C-alpha cells in the first residue's frame, strides 16, 4: 500500500463517516447515512474525527452502531440511541419522584415517638417473653428423687436431698447460672424425658426464666436453648454463599435486606404498638424499603425503575384487595395464640390491622423477585434486538412472565401450607369435615394470604413488563464492548 490513500479509498472512508488522514472529517448526521462499510485494510491504528477518537480494536460495525447506523448503512430507530429521555421515561421518572416525596412525608408523619407503649399490667405475668431470662450451663446430670426441694431454687454446692426412701425415678440436671444477679450459684432442673421436653446434657448452654416465688426468692424454669453461636455460624455461611456466588450484587442484596429489616424494626413495629394506622404504616414502610433496597442492590437504571414502579402499583392494589378480603369473609385472627395475647394485652393494636400489615409486608419479597426478573428480561430482549418495538418486547417478555407466575404460585401456596401444617394435622385428627377445616379462621387466613399474594403477582407481571418495554434503552450486542460515546447515557 502506498504512502498516501488512493482517491477511491478516500471516497469509501468518507461514505462510512471516517475522515481520511490529513483531511477534514466528513460529518455524520441524520441526513447523510453511510452507504458502505469502511475497508479494514485502510483503517488506521487511531482515527480521529468529529472531535473524538476510536481505538484500533473497534470494528466498523461497532463504529457505525455507535453513531446510530446499522452495518448495512440504514439508520437505527431513534429509540435505539441512548440520548435524551423519551416521553415514557420522563413520565416514569416524574411518577417515581412523586412517590418518593409521598413516602418521605409519610415516613416523617408516621415515625414513632418516644412515648411509652400502652400495655395491660397482666401482660407481665402471662407472657413468657416478659420474664427475665438468664443464661446457664449444665454442669452435671444424675438420677435422683422427683421431690427434691432444690428444683428451681438457688443453692451453692449440692442440691438438697428429697424424701427419705423415695426412688431415684427422675433425671436431675444441675445448672450453673452464668449471668444475672445470682451468677455463680446453681439451680436444679428435672429432665422428664417426655416428648417435647428438653433432653439436657452436660456442657449445654441454656436460657432460664427467672420469676419471683411466693417466698420472695427467685425461681427458675427452662426457657430455651442458647443458639447465638450456632445461628451466627449459619447466617455467616449463608452470607458467604450469597456473596461468593452472587458477587457484588449478592453483597448489595445482603445490605438491602439489612435495610428492609431495619425499617421494619425501627418504624413498622413501634408504629403498630403506638396505634398508628396499619394500612398506611405498612404501605409507607414497604415503599421505603423498596426505594432503598432496589436502587442499592440493582443500581439506578431504567430497569430498576421499571421494577420499582410495577412493584409499587401491585402493592397498592394488593393493599386494597387485602382490606376488602379481610372484611368480606370476617376474618378475626383470633385462632392464633399470639394474636389472642395481642388482643388482650395491647389495647392500641388491632388484630385485623396487624393481619393487613402482615399481608402487605409478606407480599414484598415475591413481588420484588418477579418484577426484577421481568424488567431484566425486557432489557435483555431489547439489547438482543435493538429495533424491536415496545409491543414486541412486551409480548415476548410476558411469555416468560407466565412461566414465572406458574412457578411462584407453588411457592406461595406450599410455603403457607407448610407454616400451617401443625394446625392442619390437629384439625384432621379431630375428624372435622374438610369444608370446616378449610374455612376455619386460621386456615382461611392462610388461604386469603396466598390469594392476595397470587393476585398481586398477576398484576405485577404485566404492569412491570409494559413499563419496562416502554422505558428500556437499547445497547446493541455488537457495541457491548465499544468505548463510550460522548452524549450517550448508561442504561
């Protein structure tokens, strides 16, 4: 090849929008589309034109696509160029901004104050959670009489003997208190070996419930096992697995989960205890968790914004459906012992409102899962075919959404069935007709919970898919590795 380009080479380079050496660049505009691809033989290691440069590794097709043209010289639709926001994107951004403002205002208005929680005095004597818990370690276990006066009482060295001549028919465990006001002293627990009772072994760490006796001295009973070390190991193992397989996204998901739990612990629970409106409280807390967690985990993209908008719309619809469902079938929620205690001892909390808040918060996880998947599907389809119109993207992605709905339905129903399995067993053993079993208050609650989750899912899939199809940006596959072009924005 000669030192200077031949005229026919210059003509081809000018047609492709590439300036030949030592000449002014040929402008690339909407009115002058390239007619042919540049000849790679005459490409330079570094070509500069129109005020920017392209590396030597950039293919001619990638170069054309970066300027909005297909390899055959025809111009791509305007929606494939990552330029200014489209009308649909502006509408979505405006609606999300309004939702964020409303969420922030609601969070400020509903944020709980430091006023004391109103409880009935009897709660302290009727709930196991209100008793003081102390730690202890089993230091010995031996056979002894069942009538030892040291059972549940404090002693320093050895337990007091039982009635003379009584058979050693019981297993007794000596427990050393390791914290509290009486740390270092001992107490005695009976091991009955009946189903459900703890089988205490030497060296096990347990929790004891400390309650005053009629003599004024503390009495002790078994409360629970200490699980802090073992549970911490399982949590760390899970976090390592999520971070190891999910990478940076997995780490961000753990952070998002921590934020969600923090919102529940600091806003939702105190607000319910102070008698705030459970519907508004659950909506505000759910929206707060979604705004923070989704953008932290998945980044500030149109894909994330589409998933967020679809989730919020489905959440609002699910809230209305849940309220109507609870009232229409007269759910009371009193079939659960915990709800009954709340009804008796927390006068500012309504059981129906608590159920409604539980329905809303419980649906967030499933909705978040399916909306992110649908938005990602639309995004990948748009990248694979940048010329696809929104309706084509919607119809293709909704087929994936149908499969997602079918699989999530099993998750919803079987998950709630597993939670209600002990009750199902009791009702079946009692010989009650199946119709009465299914329409009992507790089972009806789980059925309605599953139905609300399924209906919210069926709403979230088409809503998110449509929003994503209208607002997604396209990045052609052959420009995925191309340098960033001035004026282009990220997806």
